[in-house]
């Protein structure tokens, strides 16, 4: 693999991309499609998963484009500040990825395309502006994940129970709070808040499944795994509030999105579908060994 190709891959954060796919698969389950699958359904799912992956990849590429001055000081080894990938080329690449994601979503339903377009706008808003602000940045990032879940839920051409999007919003808000100490450390207050928000997320999933279905027992094993994967590194980051431990807590939070999505999905579908989503976790973990997550 050439260094330039690897540089473009690094910009796309490959380890994070399975988490975007997991959002779509969870949304599809919440929409009720899994119990009535047809061969065409799988084509629609594939289109939305691909759209989501392109949108996520475009977002993280453009994030590095907007952050190139800061990264030249704090992370000079990254592809753009190191000179491996020209700034203009990265900007064009990220824009093409975003546009392609929106275009793919429109192939499923108009509502899917509109959601993807709003998601693309929210991504650019975060990359270019809102992340600079204490509350607006985490909220905007969480909104992007909510829209991604709704994108999956739009597979049948309508959106019901849109408020389920609050769950990923709160969760990503928590992860973004933790990441505020990734470079310099000293963010114990944020970690405490993140732990509270994690607890609210678990309560939200349990409530959602209990009120809408009778399959809470299927979700519990996934929620237990989610709790273990997120709270252990969070506790370590609080005890030793170093940038290294904080980064591990952030990475654990990002990758555990897959488990959270699986927990929601099995509450609205069947057990094997949750395991199918969970299979994305080892893939994401493997890619995290090769490419940066944050």
C-alpha cells in the first residue's frame, strides 16, 4: 500500500466506519423491516449502509481539513499537516464522499435523501463551526448520530418514533465531553458527567424496548456487554486522568456504539440480527490497531 493511499485511509478513520453501518442496521430494525425481509430489502439496506459510511467518512476527512492548523501543532503526524495529503485534495475528497452519501440515500426514498442532506449539513456545521463551543459542539455531534439512526429508520419511507434518536444524541454528547481532555488531560468533571449520561442511555434503551416490545430479555446481554466496555475505561480515566487513559475511554466509547446499536436492534427484531451487528465490533477493533480512531 502506497503512503498516499494509506494517508487517505487514515483521513477516513476506517475503524469508525463500522459504527456508522451499525446505526443504519439498528434503525432498520426499529422500523420493523427485519421481520418482513425480502431480497429487495437487503439491497435497500446495503444502499443506506453505504450512504452512511460515505457520509461519516466525508465528515471526518473534512474535520481534519478544518483542523489542519490546530493539528499542525498538536498532531503534526496526521496526513494533512505532515504534507502527505494536500489540503485542497483532502477538501475535494471529503466533499465527494459527502455528496455521494447523499446521492445514494436518495436512491431509497425521498425522505432518506432529505435526512442524508440534513445530516451532511450538520456534519459540515460541526466540522467548521460548532465544535468550538462547549455545549453546541457535543450537541451537534450527537445530532449527527441521531440523524444517522433516523436514516436507517427511513428505509420504509416514513419515520415513526423519531424521538429514539435522543439515545445516540445523549451518548455521543457524553463521548465528546470525554474527548475534551484527550490532548491535555485534567477532565474529571467531564468524565463524571459522561458516566451519568451513559447511565441515562442504558435507561433509555431499556425503557424504549419495554414500552414498545416484549423482547427486553434479548437486549439485556447486549446492554451488559455495553456497560462493561464503556464504564471500565471510563473508571480508569477518572482514577488516572491522563491523556492516554482519556483517549482509551474515547476509543471504547466510539467502538461500543456497535454494541449499543445491537442492544436496540434486538429489542425490535430477532436475536441473530443483534449478533450480526455485533460482528462489526471485532472488525472495528482490528481496524483500530491499524488506523487512529480519534
